[in-house]
């Protein structure tokens, strides 16, 4: 069971209990993004097609620059990252690495100043949302690990059903903790989607005209 300090607020307590997972998720995403940027030439044969397909879908209107479609795309990404925690966090780590590399690679496809200008408004809450979803995946992985650990110590002289229920109950706090993290991530991504759809282009255009 997770220890919750009475004086902790919701977000303060959530951060403290998941600090290691948040830092791990941040490190994986940032390092992957830097590698994606630094190794763009090497990665181009693998990612150019993915990037080109996404760009064409935006141009052709298959992906609309509206809050709901953008949010749906974000949601798909973070759900995959989160569900990857079921396989002991391996899936979560892999999808964080891929997203980080793709973000870094994408930055090389435009003039860096323009990329930062157009992406920083929604990029900040988007990045935070992805990091939190990674932490949620790692927390889910911890839950799955502790459940399996409990299953390996089940006794033959006690009801298997009762032991199984007890193991699930003992680890339910971790599961709900992962859900809380995911809900927090989704809130950040909803904010990012709204900004990208309604403010980013106008903000960047205004800054460019003022410079």
C-alpha cells in the first residue's frame, strides 16, 4: 500500500509518491529527444516516411487542426504509453523512447527558431502530459510486478481465491495511483490540444510580425 502523508495536497502527494517514476520518464523522453535531434541523418530512412505521412494527412485535412481531433491523437499516444506498463514497463519505456526520438527528429525538419516558436505554446503542456503518462505506465508496471510477486508466494493450505483477492486488494492503491497520474496527463494534453488548435499559429504569427 502507498503511504500518503496527511499534510500533502493532492498534487504534492501525487508527485512525492511518484517522484522516481516522473524523473525516470523525464530522463527517457529528454535523452531520446536529444538523440533524435543529434542522429536525425541516421534516423531519416526510418522516420522520414512516418513524418511525411503525418504531414500529408494534415495538409489533406485527414488530421484537422481542431481541439478534439488533436486531443484524440494525443490521447492515443499516452494510452499506448500507459498500457505498455502492463508488460512490466517495457512497453512504456519503448514508446517513450520512440516519441522522444520522433520529437527530436521532427525539430530538424524545420528551421529551429520557427519550430520552437510554433511549438512551444502547446509543447510545454504536451511534454508534461507525455512525461506524466510515462510515470503512470511505470506505476502500473510496479502494480503488476507486486501482484505477480504475491502470486508466487501463495500458500497451498489457504483458499486460493481468498489469497488472490487479498493480493489484488493490497495492490489496488497502486493501480488507482496510476489512474490518477493518467487523468492528470490527460488534463495537460487537453490544454495542449486547445492551445495548438486555437492559439499557437496566431501567437507565432504575432511574434514574427513584432520582431
